[in-house]
C-alpha cells in the first residue's frame, strides 16, 4: 500500500507530536515516518525532543539540515540579537517578530521532495488557524494553495493533512488525550526561550498553558 | 518607488541572464537586485558566471546557501554518482533524471522571503514551458499556484514575472539580442557537465545550441 504511507513533519513541539499520533492512528504505525528540520533554531532542545518522541512512538525519524534561514536572518527565533517577544504581539508589519517568512512553505516543499523520492504522497503538518500564532503560512487557504502548487510542481498527487487546522488549543489537548499521546507530550518542547522546565511567559508557553487549562488536563511537561 | 523594485533569480545560465536584462529594461537598473543560490551544484562555474554577469550589468548580487538539496540527494545535478543523461530523456517516472524535486519552488520561496525582508514585491524568474527541460515546476500553472501561495503565506502582494514562459528558445535568443544582453550571454553557463567551452552534447548544451541556430545568431559563449 505504497499510496497509503505518510510523512509527518515533526518539530518536537506539542502540535506536531499530536499529529504524529493522529497519523499512527490513521495510517498505522508501520506506514508512518517523520521528518525534522535542523534550520538553525536557537534551541537544539527541539531536535532532541523530536528524536525522543519518534523513538518513543516507534517510527523512523530523519533530520534534514536547512542552513538558508540562518543566512537570511532577521527574526528572533534564529537571531539571538533580536529578543523573543514577552507576550503575543506584532511588529510594525502586523506580524509577530518570531515570523520566519516562508518557513512552513519551505518545510512542506522539502517534505514533499523527500516524500517524492520515496513514493509517499501523504504529508501531515501540525499547522492550525484556530488559536494560531499569527503566522499566515499556518492558514488553511495557504496550505491548500501550497498543496496545489506541490501537486503541479512535482507531478504527484500530494495530500497535506492538517488535523489541527480547525481545532482550538483545548481541542488539540483533548485529541492528544484520546490518541494516547499524553506521554509523548511530556517529552515535547514549546518554549521559545529554550527552557526546560519551560519559562511559562513566552507566547508559546502561554498558548500551551491556555490549552491545557481549558481542557482541564495537567501538562505532563510540567510534572515530568 | 519601493513597490517597483525587482529581485531577479540569477543562476548564471542563459535564461536567467536574459531575464536580468528584461528586468533592467522594465524596472530600471537602480531598481533591480539579483539573488543566486549555492545549492551544491556540481559545477561552481555557475556561481562565478552569476557574479560576473551581475557585475557586468551593474546590479547587486547576493549568494544564498542551500545545503538541503545535497542532503536530499538522488539526482544527477547534485550527486556525482548519478550520470548526467547523454540526451534529453526521462527516467521511469517520466521526468528527467536531472529533476531536483521542488527546486524552483524552494528557490522562489526563498527569493520571496529575501524580498519580504526588503519590501520588494516583484520577483523575476527565467522559467519557460515552451522548449522546456521537462521540469513540471517550470510551467505557468505551477508558477501561478506558487504566486498565490506566497501571497497568502507571507501576506505580501508578490508578483512572479516569467518573461520567457511562452517564448521558444529561438525567441529567447532574439529577446536577448533586442535587450543588448548578448555580451552577458557570453559569460553565462549552461553545460550540465560544467565544461567551458561547453561539452556541446548534454541536454542543456543541445537546447542552447538549438535556440541560437534557429535564431541565426552565433552563441557568443562559443567565440569568447
């Protein structure tokens, strides 16, 4: 069933970890592989989290290097001279200063190239437009345009699955619980400041805490 | 006139060199910059050609590193263990074995990210679907889908200009002549085997020779 294999983009964060368990539930563990990008993120702890989570779930993991975003520079997730915002906020352009332009588009295009070489046509990404981080490349309209572009540009009938697209953070936590992913979430990493235990005050920590609080579930990361 | 600046993707080949002169004609020399990708191509002579051509034209040039395609591997332009085809041909998938999946999509997405950071909204690329190399990411339908995707994903009204899209190789040579780009074409590089003077037998050399022959123009590269 070549056609039914899936590649999950696994960052090591809460959303992609939940998507991995969604993909295992949907396609079966033996049909799922994961791809992680080493793109010069300041916090290498994300890569370690991705590796640990894939091993815990019993699926393969490939880490692909991307040096180009670091060369482009200009945002606070890659450039230590630009501070991470203390709260969810925007810069003069109306976008968060953690926005890396094109990041998800490049990630998904590389994932499609990797999948193309292996005859995989299902891609799974943890992007969401509900309770989202303010990044326009997480929206469904963008992802659908990209899916069309990848289908045409590689002559392969790719399908990009985004199981979290219309879920709130609360619903994403509930989905993770229903999929038995809570243990893996204890290994995941969200904090923009690279802290473990997490700083609790950066936008990523705040969004994560909101979801667990609203779901009435204790975040296993905080008790790990 | 921030809105009217343009970024040309300059590979150092015949088509992108012609596009550079089209952009200078269209936007004015002071409104044009060029971007070149160092993506592990076997023949560094392409990068030297791009630098020389930009300097000759009097416009800026930035070279951006992309290590990811080399890490992906699996095609003859990047992997010296896979031979370059001796003629224009296809592999079992129906695509040339020089196809690097996603290459133009990634190039244009990075170009958009670079342009986004500099408030440039016009991108110029030398892709063409007439007399084309068999790459599906050169077709107009793909480029239009990508343009939409970049507009949505970066919230910027990008316009991807493809002046060669519907031109044959003969018409591209005629355009270059009319734009005064013939001198620069003598510095450009096309040969897949990295030869200068060109090997004359690889698919890129054959396509280039066909265009000059049909236009009745002597290729300045052969007399340089």
